[in-house]
C-alpha cells in the first residue's frame, strides 16, 4: 500500500476514534472540553475531518442553517 493511502487510513481511523469519544461525552462537555478534544485530535485526524464530524452532528440534530 502506498504511503499516502496508509496515511489517509490512519487519519480516517483517528477521526473515527475522535467521533466516538465526542459522542460518548457530548452531553456533559462544555466549550473548554470541546477545545481540549480538538487539540487532542487535530494533528491525528486533521481539522477538516473534525469539522465534518461537528457539521454532521449538527445536521443530525436538526440545527442546519
């Protein structure tokens, strides 16, 4: 497998782990907890993937603008 494909898989896996952590804790976290979550995951999963997680969550909860 080429290095780029391996890197993409690693980023996708990290994003899946970040999403799981977020969903487990979302109801009790405040903005500072979310900032810490982002700091923990952005180098492992990437800003774009984390942003997609948040946008998808908002869409699922009906908070689309």
